[in-house]
């Protein structure tokens, strides 16, 4: 029973629409729609209303998706630095 009150006291996350996710990611709404169609971005399909799909996004899932795609340069592997400096510049 303690879990029920804990669940009720948790604030609900606000789901985001295509427009707000596109703005946040700096891409067009068409790009977000394409990513949804390709199953490339995490989304929630709430159903169909008026002949249109209702798509929403969990901000935490979008953040995790971004983290999975982030690249932070790390230390070079042995031998990479030598190869880089030995390349001729034309």
C-alpha cells in the first residue's frame, strides 16, 4: 500500500510533442516525423484522432537517446598519433 501513495506523490513527466522535440534538437518537424517512421527516435504512440497519429516524447528517453549518440573524444589509441603525423599534407 505504501507504493500507491509513493506513486501518487511522484510528479508526472510532461510529454513533449513533435514541434517541441524538433525545436529542442534543432531539426525540422519533418525530420522528427521521418525518425519516427524509421523507428530511429524513442516515441510514444497515443493512438489516432481525426485520422492523425498522436505522437509524444518522453523527455528522459530523448535525453538518454542523445547520450547514447554522444561522442566524447578520448585518449588516442597507441599508434594513431604516429599515423596522423606521418600523413602527407597536399
